[in-house]
C-alpha cells in the first residue's frame, strides 16, 4: 500500500493525500510536478527511475488507511544529480 508521503523531497511543498501535483517513483520517493518539470525531467535523483502521478486515495479510505506523516526533505544535490539526469532523461524509464 502506498505511504502517501506529505511533501516534496526537494522543495518541501505540501502534498496532501488529495493532491494532483504529487509524483512518485517505484520506491515512493515523492516530488511535486513543478520540481519534476523544472529540475528532475522524469528522473528520480535517488534511484534513477521514472516518475508517475501519485494516485489520490479516496477520502473515505484515509480513515482506515491514513497517509504517512513522515516528511522527507533532502533537496537535490545538483553536482551529483545533473550528470545522472542528463544521462537518463532521454531514455524511457522502462529502458533504463
């Protein structure tokens, strides 16, 4: 089951469970669409995988299956990330 993390790891923007701006990788690293569009270019800085829109958990299911409240905030280290991004951004995630 998805954790539904509460914030963007890069800019710390709040991403509540009903946000349509949340992007995740297969490890559930969580980013906002703005950071993805401007910086990440569909490359997760943590694993190199692709990003997809995080699904919205229906409100009635949040009662039994609440979102995570554990914030992860570790802004992207551009010196490390940019070479990885430039290597992977034009390769489809399923071919990385």
